[in-house]
């Protein structure tokens, strides 16, 4: 028997043994009860030195002039801020760019998404920069994705971890090495703000780590965090200060049913969040909880197309999603040669999600960077073209950015 067959058999045996065990009792093996591994979502996190609690939701200030260092070791002089290597800037496919308008909007109303690779992007607006799912490994590097499962990276990031401009926080969909690799974990300052799942927080702040992270905020589904952008000149044309509201959205990395039950016990695939970012303005600190939304960005995270996603349009109460970043790839484990389980959307599911969410623009990411991804960008393009949605999609290569306009209120 080949090693591939043995590995797949091992996964099947693990799942069968777990599913066949009584649900109300811990599995029994060799006469002993084994404590099941469950990804529980704990209570809201306590306050940290950088996190202020309001009456209804926490607030994390983004101050471009008082940033917490991103890395443990400084790699550039503070007076020489690195610039992202932008190969091309794209805009809305059916609207004129801001620079082409006879009366261009204020420059601080312009935001951008820069695609680094995998699910790693930088959202920039009003001087603030948010990094998503940091993965800076290179082609040939490997990540651990679960019991007995590794994957090789096939691409390079558009920029290295040591060449990034100053950042304000990390938005981490889940604690998986293709989204938060060992290089990142070893290099990051332990005080740098991270927003993620309760499971990720429990891992990152665990006392068992030699250097636990100190500034992690956990958001469960539909929990929100307000991020005011603190900068004297950061206002729109009406003098209103900008802020970003981030809300955790539902997601499932494993399809519902017996496999999900097995995964809860084995702890093989971690729970994941999607995110809704609402960029807008507020009139004063007294009303900071009520963001007057000028632009909405939905990031799917590593979810499959599940019924729980239908709650998102309902939660918006008719609010429009302006931009969707959809994680694709049809990721399979243990791997492409042994596709036992698909854990991210493929091209078919990606287009179905477009129809469900009805965003103005969709940008596909996370589709070809690792060898466990079997549904590449061509699959998605084929489905998009077949559905007649070509004008609703912008394709970014690594190193390209998409610019958008936040409506001034």
C-alpha cells in the first residue's frame, strides 16, 4: 500500500471511530476515556491596555501616529516608511475612477485593498491600515493543517513581512497556518492588536506558549468592535471623524453533519469567522456606537456555502454590501491526491455566494497558493461568465490593489 493510501485510511479510521463513539460520552480507547477536543467559544475578553470598553461594544483606537510596532525587531528607520510595491491599481469596472471625475471626491474618501497573496490583504483608509490573515511564506515552504496533513506553498507573497509599511491591527479569520504561519507567529510583537475568533484567542494567549500574545480581541458571530481612526485631519468634508466597525460573521470550515461532529472531537480544523467591515463617520465620541456607513466590505473567511450565511443579508436589514472578498480554492484535506473533505468554497459555491450576498463588486482571493487547493481561479471565472456576472467581479493579481470611494455623509 502506498503512503498516500495509508494516510487517507488513517483519516477515515479516525473519523469513523469518533462518529461511532457515543455522543454523550467521551470516546473510549484502550480502556481509557479520552477527553474530546472541542473548540469552545469563551466569554468576551477582559479589557487590555489598548482596548476600551463602551456600554455596548469594545472600542479599539487606530492611531497612525502612535502605532504599536508590528514586529519584535524593527527592520526600517521610522523616518523612511516602506511603500507597497503596487504593480497596478484597479477601480470599479463600470464606473469612472475618482481621478476621471470632473469634480473628484476628497482624497481621504478613497480606500484601497492591496492583495499580497492567499487571504492576506491590506485595507487602507484615512491613514489606517488593517492586515488580514498574515501569511508570508514562500514557494516551497510547508504548513501544518491538521493531524498528519501538511501543504506546500506554490506562490510567493507580493511583499515580504519585513518590507511592510506600518500597520494598525490584524484581522485573523481563524488560527490555521496558511492564515497565520509560523514565521508570522515567531516575528510579531506580542503587543500588536489582533482581532480573531475565541478559539484563536485561546491559542494565541495560552500560558503554555513561551511568549503568549497580549493584545487579542475575540469576536463571536455578530459581535462587533468599533475602531475610531484617531488623526487630527481625519474627517470627511462635513467634519465628521472616521471609524470602522467590524462585526464577526458566521462561517464553517467543515460541512454540517457527522464530519463536523468528528471534527469537534478531533480538533482537526479550527472554527472560522467571516467579517463585515463598515467604513463610515460619526458625529462625536458620544455617538461612536452608531457608524454612519459609507462603504461595506464582507470577507467570507474560510467557510463553505452553509445555511447560516443567509443570516447575513437578514442582519443587514436591506443594507448593501459594496465589496466582497471571497475565499475560494476548493481546499481539500488530506490533500489534492486524496480529496476526502472540502473545507473552502470552490468556483460553483463562490458564485452561489455572490447571488446570496449580492455585493456590488466581488474580489476572489485564497485560490491557488497551496497544493491542497484544487479549484483555482479559472473555475471561478467559468462560473462567473456562465452566470453573466462579469461586470460584478474584479480580479487582482498579487501586488495589485483595488481602490474604492467611501460615501461622505
